[in-house]
C-alpha cells in the first residue's frame, strides 16, 4: 500500500517542468506589468512637464496691464543696499505701472542674503521711494527666502490690508509660477507683467530657464518643496 501511495503522490518530470514553466510565465508577466506601469508613469510625468513648460513660455509673453489692488514686485539680488540690474529693472517696471495709475500700492518682496543689514524687499522699497512713490503706498515683505515663501507672506500682507487682486512683476519665465503660488494662497485675480526684455537671448539659456521653472513648479505641485 505504501508503494502505491508514493506512486500516486509523486509528480512526473513532465509535471515538474510544467509547474516551473507556469511560474516562469507568471514571473515574466509580472515583470512586464511593472515595466508597463513604470513606462506609463514616466510618460505621464513627461507629458505633464511638457504642458507646464508650454504654459510657462505662453505666460512669459503676456503683459496684463489691468487695474488691481496692488503691484507685487518679486525680489532679486541686492548688493550692500543697492539693487542688482535685474532687481532694478523689475522695480523700474513697477514704478512705470504705478505712475500709470494701475494700482495705488506697491509691495516689494525678498529677505536678506549674506548681509542681514539689507533685504531685497527693503532695498526695493527704498529705491521706489527715492524715485517718487510715497511711503504710504509702499509695503516691504522682508522675510521670504524664496519665491514660495514670499508668495505666502505677500498673501498674508494683502489680506491684512484688504487687498485682493494684484499685478505680479518679475522676469518672463518666473511669472507663471508666481501666479500659481499666489492663486494657491487665495489671491486673485493675479495679472502678470514681466519686466521688458527679461527672456534670455540664446536658445540654450531660454531652454535652461524654462526647464528650471518647470522643475520648480512641478516639485511644488507634488509637495516636494
């Protein structure tokens, strides 16, 4: 009887081969499924990234000069209390908009860099005051260390002062992200007015600038930053 039971339970070599083939097929199918899933995720991200890059380029050409509660000038480098050429160009554009009556309030943004005695927002405020904007029309945001922080703090300032809409002034490829950040904080409508001639001149520089902004926006959107 024991010999008969062993004969019935023992598997033939062919059965063992069939089992191994089935397991190998399942393993291959699982690997293919993971490859397909990874490929779909990568293609989806690339498509999302391409759409964002296209929107950044499109927004860079806009010049939305509409009456608003405030003009918000996003900061750039300052040197010992003096605005860098980039910051000066942004401030000059904001000054022009103020003189055209676009808004009665200008908000300058940006915290301190290496020298804590000066902040981008404070330097911007002083520059605009020197060129004729009354102190009562100027508000300086002086704590933000990057675009996202400045947008959050600007929103707080605007709400505290009963301001809702704004014209955002910065460089051409920067204003798309600024608009999204401010809208996320409940500010709106947000119009954009890039400083003139702020797009890089060479194709390589433009490509790098767009990719950098698209990456920054994508990371923020995904909650990485």
